[in-house]
C-alpha cells in the first residue's frame, strides 16, 4: 500500500479486520488485563440489551465474549480477584527458544563449494550483520513476535551515526500494512503512532523497490488527517534531514528493504483475499484455554483468601471506645467475662470459619489446560515441565514426548531460513553501498544453517554417539563434530588429532600375523 491520501480512514480495509485479531493476540501476549477487559467485557450501562431478565445472552458475538472469564461483569458490591497467568507470553518465548536458543549460522558459499566460506571481507561484514550477538538477540525477538502475532517484517536498517554497518530489525504484524502479489510482499508500509492529547500523529514509512518514503500525518483516532512536515514533532524530526525534496530516501538497489516472514499458513483467513498471506499466530484457537487458565488460578487464589481462618466472637467480647468509633477485639486478651451461651453455661460463644483450599483440584485442572495449550500449539507436553502422573518412563517414551516440539521446530525453520537469507543478502548489499570499501556488496544468496536440534541433552547425545560407535556407523571426526556443533573445522581437526594421540595403538585382527612390530624393530 502506498502512502494514503490525507483524511483517509485509519485503518484501511481490509486490514482494519486483521488488526482486531492482532489487538486480541497482543493483549494476551503482553498480559494487559485492562485491554482484555475492554475486549471481552460487556456492561449493562453500555449495552443493556446484552442482559435479558437478569441472564446473559447466549448467542452472537457479544454473548460469546460475555461468557469469557474476562468478559463477565463484576457486581459493584463485590471485589473479585482476577489473576492473569502469563501462559501466552511463555508460549511465545518457548516458540522462539525452540528455534533460536542455538543461533543459526549465516554464511556465503561460492558456486560449487561444498563447505561454507568462512573468510574474506564480505563474510566479515555478513558476520557483523547476521552472526553477532546483536543479530541473535534480534532473531529471538523476531521469534516471539511471530509466534504471538503471526508474522513480522525483517527490515534492513542503516545509519552511519549509529553503527558502521547495516543491521536487521523486526517489525511485528500489527505495525505493518503489506501489499502482496502472487503471495509475495512487493511493498509495505510500517507505521508508528504518537498520541498528544486528542491529536494522533502517525509516522508512515513506505518501503518499495529502490526507495523508502517517510510521511507524517496529524489526525484523529479513526482518521489519518492532514499531512504535516516530518519535523512537526521531535520523534520524527531526524527523518527531515535524511529525505530528499520528495520525502524519499533512495536505496540504490533494485530490491525491497523489508522481507515478510510469516509464522505458519493461516487457516481462518484463507478465503479473505490478501489476508490469506498474513500468517497465523500460535495463539489461534487458544484464547478460550488462556481464559479458562486465568479463571482456574483466580479461583485457586480465591480459595486461598477465603481459607484464611476467621473468628466469630459475641458482642460482649468487643471493646467499645467513644461514640462513632465502633468496636474492636483484642486477640491477645486472656480473660473474657459474660461470654457464656444462654441456657448452656458450659459453652463459650466463640466460633471459627475455615474453608477448604482445593489445591489438588485446581492444580490438576491447570495442568490439564497447560497440556491442551501445548498440544494445540504443536509442542511436547513436557515443554513446560513434566505433568505426567507416571513416575516411571522409558527412554523411548521420553524421546517420543519430545518429538512434537522438534517437528514444530522443523516447520518453523523453513520460513526462518528463507526470510533471514533474503534479509541478510539485502543488508549486505546496502552495507556495500553505504559503507564503501569495507567488503559489503551484492553476492550469491547466503546460506542459513540451523543446528540439528535446539538444545540437545548431553547425556542423550553421549548415548547416541556410543551406540553409533559400537555399530561402527560413525567416524571420530563426526563424533567430535556432533559433540561440538559450534566449532570451526580447524578446531575439530585439532581435537581429532589430540584424541588419536592419547589413544593407544590398536592392532587390526584381520591383518595381524602374530609378530610384534616392536620386537622386529629391536632385532633389526
């Protein structure tokens, strides 16, 4: 979508529909309970038709939302505790950790080479862009945003006043308005909003092939308003000195400086035109389970509060002060007079109230919901801890429980590999154009290599290597490589030689003729 005309509706169709789903996912991801209440809660003062004869409506969107825990009204005379459990945020973190806990390696490969090139100026610049700690932190952030919102745009940034190389930055789906053609993003508009009183300033950054256009609008909540100079507010004043007279920054390359990176193919919007290419959040079809989990823990905390012991005392046990001060009870007092129950002289009129705290029931319910969340999201049941009631499990059962997460990781990596490779290639070309002579430029598409597993258990790896060695199905070099996946070829070679030097010479039974070679050398 190019820069819209002044006074256009904001958000533009059909993205106004998509952004409602983005807002719901963002509320669960950030744990914003106020936003959750606004999304799901209906009140009798705002929409009185939602209650009939004191009962909630059962049909329609409003009736469905009101059945959510966060959509139920709280009577004004009650103080109900509502607890949010950060399971959605944990799920997004889990998805990111599964893919990026062990960072990928982005390398240039010359035509015909079987191994990745690890030297040269171009590779050194690519290391700064995509292989450093900053890039790995960016990828982790990208993984979380993708999981929660369904997609990100991996944007190439550069500023010689900030860094001496280009870098990559993720922008979540709820700040992107992409334009698709044949399923590929051919341009996009990123936007930021600055609210100053009743005025909404929106900074639009339009990425197209060959240029980036910046525009600032002054409007209202649902209207873009009029276009104003970039230096109208401090937040966008820096762009005024970077753009030309047409408010454009030429990139000097024939490629887009933003790469769309969807999470997994969407299911709900597959028939809704361009929205079919937006990607699906890992929260899809899980909102009700998130809501039930919050209700379960809130009920648990309610039991905890009500389970605190309370003492009922007769009025005669109260101490009264001056008029209007009411009565008080001294819990440290040892002697009380006049507290016998009339007709029962031997019975003292003290009583207690102690409700049960249903720990086991709430815990089992919560763990059951946890398991369903993980199952639907495609992760192993043990990803958040072992909730299995069985204490004895074989190694094969443990391995089977972990396969779901690895399958999901393999599917996610397919999209990550393509997006990172394209974005790194564009960043390297931009780097060569902006920071001339340092090694950047246009090269063959980089290769992105992910580790075999996210984080392999050392004990499990040792057993695997032992079995392969016993079956004579693995070489010493491959064993060292599997045990140290982040080592370079030179390090692996040195380790192999060190291991061989420490091991005693082993005679091959097939070629041994009975003579000791050491004795033969002595006789000679």
